[in-house]
C-alpha cells in the first residue's frame, strides 16, 4: 500500500472515510477495501444490495465519422448487432491475440460509450488514440463518477428514486438507458461484476455523494468495499484483468469466446485474429478453469498447479468464498488436465494442497435476462 500522498482521490473519498472504510491503494487511487468486514459485506450483497464505488474505471465517449468501422478494426465486436440501448462485453487485443483489457461497449445516440478498467485506462486511451482514425473523437469523461448497485434487492432500492422515458423495469441484463436519479442525470446499465442482478450508474462527479447517500439511506443498501467485490466476482467465475487476463492470455484460453461475436469469428479482421481463430478451430493449449480446494487453506494467485510431479498450470485468483463456505480458485491448466473433476494439487508454502477442476460459476448467476433472441446469440 502506498502512502496516502501517492494516491489519487475518488469523488467519494471523504464519504468513504466518513462511513468507516479502510482505504488502500488500488489502480493508483485511494479506495475502500472494507467497512465492516469482507465476509459480512459479501453475504450482505448476496442477500440484499451493496453499493460499490468504481469511479476509478475509465468512461470514454467515442464519436465521429466511420466510428463503427474504426472500432471494429480494434475490437472483435459486431457493432451491426449493437442497437441503441444495447450493451456488450468486448476485448482490446494486441497483434498476438493477447488481452490488453476487457471492457463494456454501449450504443448511445450517434456515439459509443466504453467503460474500461481503472489500472489500464491510460494505456487504453493511448492505444485507441494511436489506432483509431483521425475522424474519431475520444472524450474521456473524467468529470463523472461510476457506482455499482448489486444484489437481489438492488432493483427495489433504485426504482424508488428513478424516473425516465421508460420504467427501470424495462432494463434487462446488458441494456442501458438515460434516467434521472432524484434530479441527477444518470446513465444506468443493468450490469455488474458480482454475478448478481444490479446496475452500474454513471453520474456527474459533483453529484456522487448525493446519490451514494440517497441509496445507502435505503434499508436494503450498504456500502461495500473492494475486498468483497473480489470474492463476489471469483464465486461468479468472472475473470479479473491483471490477474486472470493479461497480454499473455488469449480470450479463448480464458473462456471468453462470447466476447468475439459470431460474424467476427467467421470474418476475422481484428488484432490477433490468426491466433484466436486457430484456437477456436483447434482448441487452446491451456484453459482457465475453476478449482475447488480441499481443506481450509486458501490457494492464492501465483501458486503452481501440479499433476503428480509435473507442473501443469498456475493459480491466477484464489481465496475463501463466503457463499460457498470453502476456499476456491481459478487458474490456467494445460489442455490435458482441464476436464471437470480432474484431481490436481497446488503448492502453498512448500506443501501440496489437493484441488479438483470444478465447473464455473461456483454459484449460479442471478442476472435479470430477457428472453433469448437471435440478436442476443450473436
């Protein structure tokens, strides 16, 4: 952890401290790691609603002539299927098919709205500016905050304060709309990274405290820190950039083929297509898998994975899963050891810990989906 003077402040920095948060450095920002404890905050979110401050993430608004074609040259996304109000998961790739970042893309009127990871946003912006055409303008919305309200009671808590062209109930998973939240203009998507139903709320930074206080005054809502966010996303089987995703991993190895839309899988034309299309056709040499851990000792990132005396992989995320009631992990293992039920071992402080390849997610997703259509399958 860096000294406080080294860290950038979020719009809600003082608000978090007032609420009793322990602050740590993450992605260069002073961010709340926990308030009353990771276990309690995790379980509260699974049963109620948690408010997460993710304002460190980058919010980018792209516009200009030839926008779709320029973006499709960098992302393996099919923008012809992204209608106004749709949101899609996509990937920023290098020429070798490695993952530079994972991101969300939404169709706004005459614009595309991108949300990128906080730790990579400056590199992402530089990459986009270097590779997009001069006709495309990138507006980094540094004057906006981003909050995530997650959990089975998120809808009930948010609906009381939202007005818009249509009711909040019209939003289903991976869709967005423009609303007002107690008079504050808000771009709200039904998405998140906990496996729960929930919303991501983009608002003016100078209104963030008003909105956070408004939501946390609801009986279903508590502020939740980064610690529980990590255990929630691990249980949901969601890879995290910088841990489970990096330039050394391909989307196919990471199980993210859904981020490469159907038309792009047949046409290619995106960075790293040669490697990625070959891995789709032939299978990747290794794969990201879930790992159930025998006993109580957590298996952390970096632990080598063995089959007998042979190292066959490495753990990329791991820890205790409060809703599962046991340690769990994710890691990459070679293709001959990735079947569910395969017994393996991790080495932790010189001791072997038994593992078993497990299905992900570790707990079922609770997304509020619409009926599957041909468009959603694309």
